[in-house]
C-alpha cells in the first residue's frame, strides 16, 4: 500500500509513530505487562470500605476516548470486560522537571485505538464515576488506523452503531471493538457450547475427534468440497458430517461419543447457511429415537437456562419456549395439514404431480425422498415456530436410518424444527450391514441421475458394521442455528466470527 492511499488521519498517525521512535519511545514494546484487574470487576466490587484492596491495580486496554484538560487527561480504556475511566495528571505521572514523557506520549502521541497499560489506585470521582488514579502509563501498541466513531451516553447506551454488514463481517476485529453487543453474542455462544459439553460430560459421554479430510464424503446428503492430497496422490473431501466415523467408534466399544465438528458443504449461502459451520453430533449405544427426543428436550432446556437465564427466549417478534416436552408431528401429517395433500402412498410420479400443483420447482435428478423433502421445506417448515419434532420419515429420505418397528415404509427419524428451521436431525441408527449396503446402492443410482447431494458407498463403514454395531441412536445439532435462537440474531453471519465472503478487492 502506497503512502498516497492513506487517509489524512492515517498519515498523521504514522507521523506520530515516527516521532515516538525519535523520542526513544518503543510503540510496540516486547516486555511483559502484568494485568491484575479488569474493568467490570473493579466497578462491580469497589467501595470506599474496600479501597485498601484496590490500592494498587494494573490494567491494560484500548483507548476509546480522550478528554484533554491541559495538565489532566481523562482517558477511557476498554478491556475484555468493558470500559473504565483513567485519571491521568501530568505532575503525578512526571513528578520531576522532565515532562518530556507527558509531551511526547500523553499530549502528542496517544490516539483512540492505542493500547496502553496503567498502574494506580481506584477512587470515585466527584461525579460518582469509579476511576483509576494513574501512577504509571505504558504505551503497549500504537494504532495506525482510526476506529469508526460510535457515541455512548453516560449510561453506556450506544448511538451511531455501525451496522453495515460489509464492514461487520469483513472486519470483525473492528466490529468487536466498537459494538459491545457483538461481543455479548459470542460470549453467549461460548456459554452455549460449555453448557452442552457440561451436560454430555455429566451423562458420561466421551468427547472425541474425527477426520476433517475424508476419502468419501459420508454421513449426510450434501455437495462436498473436493481437494487433492499431493503425497498420496488421491482426491480427498472436506467433511460434510462426522456421523460414519462416530458410529465406527460405537462399533469399537464406546457407548456414548460426541464431537463438536467443523463441517463444509459446497452449497448456497443465505441467512441460515454458511459453507463452513459447526455441528454437534453424538451417538449412544442401546438407545432409540424416542430416548433421543427426551434427551434433546433436557439438553435444550438446560442450554436456554444457562445462556439466557430462562426457558422463554425472545426471537424477533416471537417468544420461543424451550420448556419440555416438545410437540411431535409425523412428516406426512405435517404435509397433509399444510398442503391438503396426503402423499403417504404416492410414488415418484405422483409426488411430481403434487409439486406441480403446489408450484414447487423440481428437476429430474430428484427421487422420492428429495421430492418429499422439497414439499415439506417449501410448504410446512415455516409453520413450526415452537420446538417441534417432525417424526417418522419415509425410508427414501433416510439412507442411514433403521426402519420403523411398526410402520412399514417409514424410518425412526426426527428433525427438530424451531422458528421455522431445522435445528437437529436424529435417528434410530441402521445397524444391519446388508440393508445398509442396499441403501447405499440406491443412493448410487441417484448419483448417476445427477444428484450431487446423494451419498457415496463407504465400504469401510460397511465393513465396520459387519463386525456388529449395537442398537444406537444418534443426533446432529446445528450449533450456529441454535446460537442464532439463543442470542436473537437473524443471520448466521452474525454468530460466526468470520463468515465466508467474496474475496475483497485491494487497490
């Protein structure tokens, strides 16, 4: 980047940087700066009665405001907990005759965005603001790019918040600095993951890791990303699901395994889809999908309490209740209720006719399972706002699922719908290796018809099943979508630190 491309403010900051160096000030020191306290801890716990406990504190953070009063500066810094005010007095910071540090650093060297570290003691100003009476100040990192200006009142309310998605998603680091609510969203995301992990660990589940690079993209119906392994000279795929590897571990003798996995699907992008996303999958031996529904209710009720403090959660203009139990509706009943068509006995041509009557676009690559999925997605999905288990899918939609024990033509599967979107997908797992091979072969026929989302035959997985897999239930949760619900965010891009975007054009 040439100097001509810098803004006026960027040029001024670079000039300040040079002057600091010329004055012998290292604008990027390597020395350790020990932090003893954080802003919110101080503001929440300091009282005059406890001031001895705060007689010597050490803080570090980014400068968010500077108020120059001549020989006194009021500076607000932001650390990971929030904002706190510094009281910086020239003659206390530079008690001798030499005021060069004050002139070179405080007066003419500091800018909004700079990182500083301070030591001092806590006191309350005449206006009632808990502040740090600064005794030493160290410049820790000079900021060369100005932050967008965001105004806050005395109560911390934010005005002129930056909402431009291009800025927020591409420069998330700056978004986190200037928009406090964004930080809270990602703190809640971490609390959600921790809550789920705590639930599973307490139940005795084992957290594991499985391959991201896979020779066969198995475990889901999705279009994969393809790459090439140079050393082996073979194609590999980025993981679309970790299901088949986790079930291999059930074969190997573990009764309950789970994984938070990064998955990749080479498909469209919208407000609920990102090519890279997080899935939680877990598999439990000797259980079925009825047990899994009850366990899902318990897990989500706990997660809502841990993240939001309540089971009633605002989502847009709605309130979602995570209080168990959840409603259960068969997929055929859902389609009949919302379209007026009973499709339970229709063949592929009959389903194509219904799709035509409902103005649902389909193509020749779609088999019976995909056609039913299209009808449900287009006409039914949006109606299920409160948590609802859509159960008992046709066998053509579920090549990895055990046939229903009492309903011919169906499988023991459910999808959990919340706020009109799928949040989880679960099965009583198919553990008959002969039938599994037949299901895979049916998927191969769909691949030959041009369905890029149909499953490949995984011969190693079939070999594992031939050793014997006990009755098992498994589930996959869309973690990003669950975060959207519990943080009241309308777009998946708002709950990912770094969502995928088109490459930025750099002049």
